[in-house]
C-alpha cells in the first residue's frame, strides 16, 4: 500500500493507524520510509497502544542507531 498526498494531508497518521490495526491482528508489517518520518515508531513510547506485544527492528544503512541491512 502506498500513501500519497501533499504535505500535511495526513499520510503518516493514516499509515500508522492502519499499521497499528494490522499489528493488533498479529499481521506482520514492513514499513519502508525513505525520509525517516516513521523511525520513531521503533521506540517503545512510539507504540503506545501495542507496547511490548510487538517486535520492532529498525534497519538504517550507514547509521549506528539501527541494524545494517548487510
């Protein structure tokens, strides 16, 4: 699924809403985010409703904060 629209149109909010609903149903989700807007979701405080029930792995090529893709 792709979320397309202008700046401030609610793409991130819509995407996270759908992701949280899928995760609540235990459907695996992979997010590709070229700008890094959704990277905060990898932090526990970014997953208020799902918290410890979800395993999140952040892959950040070239950055020490995440796991490399290699």
